[in-house]
């Protein structure tokens, strides 16, 4: 069954001090320099085995997001690659963070964010198979096409026991010089394939650290205490180096950002810490995965085991 937190397995927001200090490196970039990243994690724990999807990126002009990789592990720290899908398979200029999902029926899905070549447009394609290995040859179908007015990417996908929920980063395309702006939009679905948009879940707060845009990184379903971690930035210059904030859900499907953010950031300038994901453990506590800036300016994928 899916292992992300449900209303019966609450997880608390992480403590900032331990989130960095106690973490281990899961995946390093292939080339240690700015613009080279290993990150964008999406994790599952199924029948005692860890599965982790991640995005690999080279600098702009050298390939950008060239692959999504799904790996397995027995301990949540040491992973072995199982499946890699490249950007050419989708006719994409770049790939962003994938979303790995294990359905209630036991099937596997990989939602892949694809950049349309020569544009600022993004869409989301879906691969589905009976097992993780089958994702390598699964036929891709577009489930979030975006439009000439909006780019859609970086979905977070959850099943609440009744229906599917998705939160995606949506970028307006009306100004070609400001397509980094973003809000998080909410959609629902009976099957995780056909989606109906429900409105804005969270937008940036003017004059604060997240004014330029917000992007959900993880959502913890906990009844009326549902909350999310999100990536935010104040200016266009902070693109790709977002820090992490906390938001709490209201009764109308919208979220409210917690005051005093950001909650989490790397100690290394320019302090990027983003795409945090969480998996509740059967015996309590949770394992977290996130992408963060290193001293050399590259990004690495890290994990930390927390009690709460």
C-alpha cells in the first residue's frame, strides 16, 4: 500500500537543527559545480523496501535536467539505480522533479515534468507499470498538458483513501521575462489520471521571503491538521535556490503560510534547500529526503531520520 502519511499516521514538521546536522548524502551530482544537481526526490517505502525517484541535472547549455532515475534501497540511505528515463524519450528540453506513486491496487506510477523545447512551457506525463522495472518501457501519456498561458510541473500526488489529490507548480506565461513566478494549484481525480483543477492552494506573500513564488514539495494528510512544506523565493535571482517554508491547510482547500519563514535552508550560500519529501515509518518517526546547496554551489540529495 502507499506509504506516505495518511490521517492515521501523523508526522510533525521537522526540527530545523537536526534536519541538516543529522543528514546523510544519498546522491551526489556528477560534476561538482553550480548548475549541476542531484535532487528533486520522491520516495516510497513498500513492504520494507525503499524506492526513490530523483532528477539529475547539468548546467544550462549543457543538458539541464537530462534524466529521472528510480533507485531501490534496504536502509533508505544506500540506493541502487533500477530505472532511468531520459529527456529525449519525452521529446523534452529538460526534466524536472518526478513524482513516484504506489497505487492502492499495487501498481507503480511516475509523473514526469517535461519542458517543451524552445519555450517556457511545461507539461506532466505519466508512466505506469505493474512493477518499477516496467516503467522503463511504459508508454507515456500526458495528464497535465498546461496551456499557452500556463506551465505545469513538479506535482505532489496523494491518495486520501477516497480520491486522488495533486498539487502542482503553475507558472504564468503572460510575461516571457517573468515565467519563474509560480503558485501552487490543487487538483483532484477519481483515478490519478484525469484531473480537475480546484483552485490555488498557496501563493506567495508580498514583501516576504516567498513573494516571487511558492511550490509545494510535500503534503502530509492528517485530517484537519494537514500541512505542507513548500519551496519559496523572494526574487527571480533566487530561482533554483529556493528555501523551505511550512504551510497549514484550511477547510477550503487553501493553505496558509506559517509566519517567520523560511523554516529550512542550507548553511551554504545561497542557502538552497528544496523538494523535501517525507515517508512515515511503521514504528513511528519518519525519513526525510531533500535537495540542498553544497559548499561548491552544486546540489546534492540528502536524507535524515527523525523521531517525530
